[in-house]
C-alpha cells in the first residue's frame, strides 16, 4: 500500500478534480503490475495497473492494492470495479473508502457481491493526507484552502506604501511556484492586484498554471494589469458585472456581506478542488476570521521593516517549521484538523 501511495503522488497537479490514486497488483508475494491515475480524463490507476500485467491469467490469484475505493459509476471512463470483477481478481485491499456520493461504498459492495474479498483502512491516515484536497472538497462542499504569505521578522506583510516584494528569498519564491503547479486556483484581493500587479502563473517550475482568481468588488482594477492579460483562465468576482471574454470570466456576486461563502460555492460548482490565497492582509484576515482555511504556509524572513502593514495573526499552533537559507517556513493547520 505504501508503494501504491507513492505511485498515486505522481499524479499531483494533473488529475484534479479527480483524486490521486495508485494501484499495485501482487501475485504470490511478487509485484506483477503497477499503475496510477496520470491525468484527468485518462485511464484510472486500476486500468493502468492491469494493462501492465504480462500474464493476465495470474489476476485470478492476485491481490490488488489500491489507494481509493474502485469507482462503480461511468464517468470519463468505465467503472474500475467492473474491470476487476471481469478479471476475477482474488482480493482487493483499499486504503480509503471514497466519500464521493457517486461511489461511497458502492464499489466495495459491487466487488463483494461478485465474490471478491475486500479489506479497507490500510494506511488510511496517509491516504487521507495524500488526498486532503479531494476529501475536503467532497466533505466540506468547498475547495481545500491554503493561506500563504511572507512576513518580516518584526511581523509586517508589506511596507506602508503596500510594497511587499522580495520579503522572502529566491529559494522560497521558487517553492511558491512549485506550489502553484499543485493547486487548482490562486486568489488575491484588490489591493494586492493593484499594488503588486502579480502574474500568478508558474515561471520557476515546470507544471500547469493555476486558475487565477481576483476579488474586485467595485471594479477598481485597471485593465492593463497582468491579471487581465487573457494569457490564462481568470475569474474576477465583483458586485456589478457578469460575462465571459477570452480567458476571463466576470462573476457578479449577490451577497456583499457573505462574499467569501458565495465565491467558494461558485468554485465548488466549477469543481475547483483547491485554492491558494496569496493576499493581501485584508483578504487573508477575512478567511481567518470566518474559519475558512485548511492549511497556512507562512514564510518569515530575517528582514526588519520597523513599520508597515501588519501580517495576519493565526490562533493556531504551528505544525512544522523548516529553514530555507535564512527564511523560516511555518506551517499551521486549524485545531479541528
């Protein structure tokens, strides 16, 4: 199962809104097949694992290790439970039961009804950690939310003139670009868009650009900003305009006093499974105050500003602290996690 989890990880950044899944097939203590879900819309892990087996007749006496319950419904591809049943595999060992209502135990039930022995819960916590985005999306009915910012040693997120560039070092900034390839979307507020003019794309790493999200309730932002360059899909959440242009969607919010919840509902409907919130301070504090976050990643630089715009404050215990060439990366999760 550990090997299956390692294989599943290879799909990160490519399979959303599907979960990452790995599969290992064992015959008489020997691995005879392996596979993982490589890209959304392509074959699932079980199919790729079965296709890698040289002698298909061995499947009748084989045990299949899979990190998530085999699907039982027709989606982009046929049900994986049906595939395993068609080959009459001996046993299926499952890390996590799927909490997607379309599956939710039905894959296991199908296997059992076909006379295939099943076992669940092997390395269950590791599997939930691997697919934390998928499980948050299914169970909380919203994207998995990562708060991210950089702050100085004396607790400022920007100077008084809103300049926040280059607080963290080159290594930290490269790591942020890697993170962007791993999440579905990235969000900023009006002030960050206006003063930083960020591109919110992937430049220092190989991978897909995230969906760009900007909250501009009163349409203050000028059209020359990078966010409106049409180079990658972007959504602008506001109170005044709805419409679609090339790579740009204007979503008109109806609840100004509940805009974050409305935005998350819209993203859930669009099957956006994870979001990095990159600021600024007002937006970050809004997510914190409403308890709408699953993870926070804070870079603390040795720089000192003396004064400026205060960084958000989390009422949570640090889960992990790492040092990157002078910068500290502190990771937090809410108490309920």
